[in-house]
């Protein structure tokens, strides 16, 4: 079965200019530097990594909200392959009916000067998909599905709480019935209790509307709960990609190991020994030679400093970019833990 | 019949529904809580009324001379006469001319035995309202004698009436100047911010160039270039345009920076993803988002234009008599003789201060009210 989206060697570089007027480009911030992943139809692909690793840029570059520097993005709609990077402005507007974005900040992503009805219905109107009573019916339908009261459509965003605003944002993204949604940290700005509601809502909508998600987050417990597969990003590159439970329990990359060791445990007496990475995240405009992680990796040797590892399959569907992926014995998430552990178990049960 | 909640049945109409209110309504509600701004709005309203109805509010024409009251001091309004009797109708004491025994000049002296009652809606000198409608109705006046609240100048012209006419000119210079600045600033700043690149670079350098020239010498040079034989109306138009040509730079910068910042806002990206065209993006999402900030900027730019006009006229390089503006009136008050003997010629200065403060207060109130996420 073909994936819904194929990303091949995607690069997003931002030029660094010196001097305000006659600036010369003195370098590039390599926000995304050679990412290749497939996003399968109907799955939720998690994308995790620390701040500044390029998660958001990758998510936006797939939609061409941020213009990629190089690479290929192919969207496989039914019987039709679309080269996203070759589209002109009109083509982009048309393809955005199939691909949408849910934002992190529910306060910044809604125009405070428009009613909820206008915000949600705008895409139907400007794309000429529906108007009048038909538009109203579609808006009401999606609003109900997102757990909002259709009575409140005449209100302005300021009258809603953060969780409700995020529901409005989701309704706006879904009103044109797209196939693919980039969820850019959709829950990190919300309260704990609301996070769970929004996660469940996204799950329900995925089942009802046959959606595919690229789920960007840094909350590993939420990712475990929401995602089928997870990709780990470090300094603009994917270092590991695997099924959620493989990645969490048997990580093959030292960076993933460090991430997993930092998941909090829901037991106050548990001994917690997170692996503390030495040093700072390197400058993405001047990445380290060889393996980008070697400056902070406790297993690194001379080879890691010179040779860059490629993302390769170590087991079925388990991709790692590490020279020693098959020889290192890395510890995953602690089995005795609750919380995240239970979420994965639950997922395993669902999939069975 | 449903039972309405008590709040909804309040007939006064001040029941507020913040959830269905538009941004403008919310702004107005917040603005109303700003007391200084409301006072400023009142003062501005008064000035605008005076500007529109200057001929009606002024008891005399601007050039009409009170020959028996040259350089006369302001005449205070009284309710109680010298005997302590209360008059329902306010009055001024009559003046009689007496010869000064030393200088032998005729001087007006207060005669406390006679009063000149002030009446509303009196028929006085005829005028043409806005040069169109002929009338002789004045808001107030006296049937006998004369009334000069702000005194008269050395030619005997009523300072109060002249100040009323000057209000019209000064306010309109401000409004027209700000309006021209607004159009120029929005278009040029809009091009700069929306298209960016080379156009942005050139426009920004041009603005920096204009702003780096010291304003006063620039005004002086430009206004000195105006032909001396122009009528006061031509000079007035020229001065207004002149002030606007310099005033747009600040606004253009604001527009540019707002556009640059808003372009990256998430709701703008969302609108783009929804398929909005450039025109809709600007018209529906970008412009309304910073219109309130622009209005704030305009209110603050207004006193600048006002003060610029006043400064120019005060220096004798702006408007000239017989045109009246606050600056022209103050020009007459700039020699030591005036300040020593006729300090009331400085009264128009108070108008300038009040107008500038009023606009600043309104600007302050609007800035506070315009922030949609203020507490």
C-alpha cells in the first residue's frame, strides 16, 4: 500500500544575513537537513525532539507554509500523485483542501476580529465549496463533531477557553474534510485535563473522518498515547523511527535512550536516573562533523566524529541513524512505570 | 412565554454581552472606563463643535473692531452686582471711556453702576455660515455695549471670536494633515511591509533620510519657498500639505512593522491555508488587526501637526493674517509689550495645550482599549 505522503531528502535552510541593508549571506540555519519519511494512510506519526530540533519547521515545510530549500514531497491522493514542491500558488491553495494544520497556540491562531462561524466557514467560502445554508450546515456539522455548541457560532474567540479555542482550531482545519493534518504541538498550550480531552477528540475524529496525522509534540507520554509510529528528531535530522512500543522499550539510538530515561514515573518512590546529556545543543548553522550527536553521546568514538551515519533499517520498520545500533545495548523506558507504560499497553490492546 | 432573566429585561440597554460583542464594542466599553480619555473626548467634541459652528459661537466677526475698547482686558462674567443683588441673567459691567490724566489717552474704565446683560441667541452682525448661508444669529451677545471675554487686541478685535475662528483653521489643518499622512503612510508603509525586498529597502532609507533632517529648518525652508503673494487660503492649503508630507514617515513605519509582524501570526497562516487570496488576507485579516493601532497613532500624530502649524505660524512662516489660527493669534503675542500689557493675548495658547492633551489622553485610552488581550 502506498503511503499517503512521501518525504524525500527534505531540507529547509534559513539564510543568516549580516548587515541590515546590503547583507551578505554568511551561512544557513539548517532547520531541516535531509529528512526522508513516509507517512502511512490512516496512521498517526509522532514527531518528537527537543526545542529547536526542527520539528515545527518540518511540519510546516510539508505543507509549504515554510518554503523547503530542497527535497521532494509527494502526496498520493486516490489515483493521483501530487508533487507538492512543484505547485504554484493556485495549485497550493487547491492542495490545502487536502492538507491542513492545527496550531500550538489556541490564542494566536484565531483571528480575534471574526466570529467563530466566519473563522470556520472561511475556507468553504473562499474556495467556493459551499455558501449560504449549505455552508452553515457543514460548519454546524463539524462544530458538533468537535464537541462545540452550534449556538455559540456567533461569538468571538475571546469568549472561549483555551480548550474550546483549540476545538475551534480543529474544526477549522477539518471543515474542508482534508485527508492529512499536521498537528503542531496541539496540546502543549493546554491544561493537563484539557490535554486528554483534545487527544481523545483527535482520536475520535481520526476514526470518523479517516484522517492521517503528523503529530508533533515533546510530551512523550502524550505521544505514546496518540501515535502508531514515532520519529525522533535531533538537529534537523531523523535519528530513529519505529513503532511506538519498539521505540519506547527498545530504543536503538543513544539520543532516544536519553529521552526515554527522562520520562517521569508515576511512582514517587521509584529511583529515577535520567541520562543527563553533557553540553549544549550544537548550533544548527554549524552542525558537528560526522554524527551530529557525537558531541553529547556517551558511546561516541573516533568513527562517530568523522563519518555521518545514515538512517537504515535495523529491524522490520525500525530505522536508526547510528553506527553502533546493532551492537549497543540500550535501556528503554522502565517497565515498572505506570502512565506512559499503560498508554502503550492500551495501544497494543487496541491494535490487537 | 419564556421567563427572561432579570439582566436581559433591563431596559436601559447597558447590559453587555461580551461573548457576542464585536471587537469595536469591546474597545468602546474599555475606552469608557478610561476617565481621562473620556474627558479628552469631551474636549475634542467641544473643539469640533466650535470648528463647525465658529460663526455662530463667536459673538463678533474676526476682523470687526471695537473702537472704544482697544487692547481691552477680558471682561469677567458676573451674577452678583456691586450691591450684592443676584441677577438670573449673567452680565458684564459696562465700560466708559476716561482720559488718563498722565498720558492723556482714552482708557476704558469699569462702570459698576451699569450692567450689560448677556443674552442667548441674539441677533448681531450678519455673517455667511461656511460662506453659504446668510445669518445674523449668534449663540450669545449683548444688546447694548460690547462683550469681550478674552479681551481685545491693540486693534480692538474680539479675541474670543478670533479664537473661535482660529479653532476651525487649526483643527482642520490637523485633520487634513493627518488624513493625508494616513493615506500616504498606509500605502507606502503597506508596500514596504507586504512586498519587502528592494522596495522595502528603498522606502526605509527614504524615511530615514527625511527623518534625519531637523524638522524646524526643513519647515522654514519649505514655507519660505511659498510665494509671498499667495492668498491666505492658498498658504493654508500649502502648509497643510507640507506638514503631511513630512508627517507620513512615522505612520509608514508603524504600518510596515505591523504588517511584518502580522504576516507571521498563526491566524494569518491559518487564513492562508484556508485558501484566502492576498487581497482577502490584507483586507479581512491584516488590516483590521492593526487598524486600531493606526487610529491610536493618528490621534497621537494629530497634536504634532497642530503644534507644527502653531510653531510655524508663531514664527511668522505659516499662516498669516487675515487667516486665523492659534499660531497666528500667538504670533501677535510674541513681543514683550504684549506680554506685559496684554497678557490675555496668550489665551489661545491654552487652547493649543488643551487640544494637544485631549488628543494624547484619547490616544492613551484607545491604546489601552485596543489591546484585545488586556486584562
